[in-house]
C-alpha cells in the first residue's frame, strides 16, 4: 500500500518516495496498522536555523505526519517518519483519546504521554533499523544476483565463441 506523500519542499522526492513507501509498509506490518497516514515533507528554513528545531510531528485528528526536511539527511527524515508512524499506531489503538494539551514539556509532565514517547522512540528506531538492514541486505543480494548473471552470461558468450571458432575451423578443413 502506498503512502499519500505531499512534497512541500525542494527535495527530490523521486528517489526518497519509494523508500518511504517501503518503510511505511514495513512499520505498518510490524505495528499492525490498519491504514497508512498521509505524509507531508515540509521545507522550513526558519525551523532549520533553530538549533533544537522541530523534526516531525503527528496530527492524530487528521492522521497526518509532517516531516521538516530542510538541511536533513534522507536517513534522518525516514527515522522521523518511523517514529511518527508509531504515534499513528497509538492513535489507531485509541491512546490519543482523552489526551490534553501537548505543549512544551508534555513528555515530562504526563506519564501516559511519556510512555507513548518511549514506545515511539524505541519501536520507531528499531523498526527503522530492521527495515534499513533488510533493505541493504536485499540490495546486496540483488547486486550479487546481477553479478552472477553477468558472469554466467560472460562464460556462455566465451563458450559460444569457442564453439563457433571450432565449428568454423572444422568447416574450413572440410
């Protein structure tokens, strides 16, 4: 299932979009998420200039993940998506019901919200790590298969060339 990705940034989404879709599907499977949230990639130069600016946020009412992408590494962007996907899973489980304001210091002041953040950090990072390791392994296996195919192809070409040379030689002798 594909994510609804909105790109409000200058980032080249063509390369990142399939990876985001694949990561979201992975987290969806691990967390048993029934429907994927919308994901918005947002440029925000002012936020990027703040040393401890925002990285991402989840809107439980609209089921939208917003990721601030200015000056960020794609891997870091995807890690944020994984974290926010855990919040989406929490939303589907009803854990955002009866939650009050989530302003400054909410993760220190409210035990329920703190536990939600703990889960998002732990499971979000682990989901990302497992996905990344699996993706890299898949890429290496694909490269290995391509190289094996190329080697077999080269061997067959050489074999065919040698056979053709032999045949030509035999025909010339006749």
